[in-house]
C-alpha cells in the first residue's frame, strides 16, 4: 500500500512539474515574441489590479471601446463628484468583453455605478465578424481566475483557442527574426517598461486610471472620403442577437449586485453623423433597450449645443475625442447625470434634445 501511495505521489509530482515547465515556457515565449511596450491595455489592467492590491476602492466604472477610454476622464470625474472612478475601456471592446471585465472589476471592488458606452457600431455586429484582437488584449493581462477561464472558453471558437491560450502564437513568425527578438528584449528590459510607466504614442498619452489623453486635432478639410463611411441604415440590417445577449447579462449582473447601470454614448463629429445618417434610428434602438431594461440612457450626440458645443478641434478623428473634448464631456456627464438626484433642480430635458435632428431647429 505504501508503495502505491509513493508511486501515485511520484506521478502527481511529475504532472505538476510538467505543468510548471509548460507554463514557464509559455511565459518565456510571450516575453520573447510579444511586443506590448506601447500597449495602453497592459497599463490599464496592471493599474486595475495594483490599486486593488493596495486596498483602494473604485465606486464608478466606465466600460466600452476606444470611444470610452478617450471620452471619460476618471480623475476629473472624481474631482467633480468625489466618487472614485476607473476607465476600463479598451480598443474595439465588444459587449462580451465588457461583461467579463465588469465581473473582474466587481470581484476586486465594491462598485456603485457603471457607465456602459453604447457605440452603435458594436451593437449591429454579427458574432462571426467580431475582431478577436479586442478580447486578446484583455485576456493577455487578466490574472488567472475562473472568470478569465470562462472568458477564454465562451468568447472563443475552438479554432481560435491556440491564439487565445498561447498569446505568443500570434507572433510565432517572428521567432526566427533575431533582430526583432533583440529589439523586443531591449524594450522590455527598459526601466520604464518594468515599472509600468505611462506610454506616449505620438500625440497620445496614457494618463492613468485607464484614460488616454490626446493633443491631436482633427483636420476636417483633409477628409475626402465621407461617402465611404458605412451607413447607419445598412448597419441596422445586421443581427443584434449576440451583442444584445451580453448587454442583457450586464444588466442582470448589475441588478444582482446592486450596481447602478447607465447607458451612455460618446459623441461623434456632426459632419460624420450627417454623412452616415440619419442617426436617430440608432439612438432609438438603444433607447428602446434602455426602456426595456429600466436603464437610463444619456446619448451625448443629442446634447444641446448650449451645453456641449464640440468642434473638430475637440476630436482626433470623426468619432474619438481628444483630451480637451473629453474634459468637456466628462463635465457634462457629471452635471447631467446628477439631475437624477435632483442635485440642482434641473430637468434632463435641459441637456438633451428628443432626437438628433432637433439640434438644428
């Protein structure tokens, strides 16, 4: 009997050793082949965990795509409201990724309010057309947990498991490029990388708490391809079953946890909305979802000119705000959303038009 126990222990020890060796090899390959030296997401996820490790709290969370992490400044939000905030937006973030990020943040913090950015392009998207990079850049930096495992398994088709579970596989072709590997190692051995210092890419800078500030300004006169932008009417012909299913999961999760959920839409340049419009059907679709789920919806594309008069100087492109634009939007968000608490006696109608076309009447 003793011999059998010893044999079993030896087998278990060998299995553990093999798993540890495999994990070590994966980490080594990731380190050698993945160039994330200019990744905003790496900094965002690291800071999310670091703040939790330090015992800090986050009351308010912003979720969404790059429209989100460029639009809502959590530091300014906290300064104006006294509520701690964090922007957990990421590039091309779909609602499935938003759901698992929400679960991850709620595991770490006692969330009170969540703002979910409802950019219509991600609503009208077939599940097969989703860009898996948006999920990869999150899962790469999530700490091991059942939530991460569920994220990896449920948002990935079996054919993509290799790229999701083994991130270095996406850069496998670089293995024989010794110049690339040397350069990548030099970047990762730099003190700024090891200490997770803010990344600056051209006019953009990671400003902390997940927010990216930009000094860039849009040159509208340089745009000659207005007719090439996809139309709202065409987008609305696509199946919304998949994204809406995850929006419903977000709604239910917030309800179960006692978290206040608010739908928001960061503004786009007027000339862009006119080119792809009419925009109102997209707004109405989200408004109907909000009413169905009993959620408030603040669409800043419908904000009255006297409270939010953005120009091309406030954008870096047709639908991403720069730092100055984000400051204006964050200030309006804190003021308009406080009408729910009757903070200043103002009605929400003083901030928003009933439809987009009314802005010009």
